[in-house]
C-alpha cells in the first residue's frame, strides 16, 4: 500500500535538539529527515554518497577546504569518503538526507 508521509509534521514535532530518522526507503537507499539546532560531529561515509535537500532554514555543510550554505529548496550531494560536518545556519534547520541503506558513518576529528 502507498502511504503519504507528512515530513513537515514530523519536523514540527521535533522542537529541541537533534533528530534524524528514516522516513522512507527507495530501492537500496533510505530517506532521512533531520532537524537540528546544534552542529553534528565531523564524519564521512566510506560506502555511500550523501544527498542533502534543505527544506527549512539554512544548513551549513563544512568541508576541510571551506563551507557551503544550503538554503531551503536547494540540494547538494557529498561524495562518499568526503569528510564533512553539518550545522544550522540559524536557530534551526530541517533537511532530507538520502544515503544507501546501512551506510557506514565514521566519526573523525575536525580538521586543523
């Protein structure tokens, strides 16, 4: 059966802290909703690209060589193996993230 997923309602219910949960699966990929009001740790995914779709606020994605601002309505794919860190550009950001099911996450130190 086909099911409508109201990701805006899920995001509205997550008002404090960091929330990341799988809301759908497509072929061999998971679609996550992520709500954050603080930075997430530096990490990389050795076996999966990671696509971010900003739906509310601004998402800052930091890389070793600089940062990008992803505004609502914009999409960016981080290649597998590329170290990055995400944080909201204001008080809060909401984004959809698409990556392979069971994508490995390796936490690492921030670059010097």
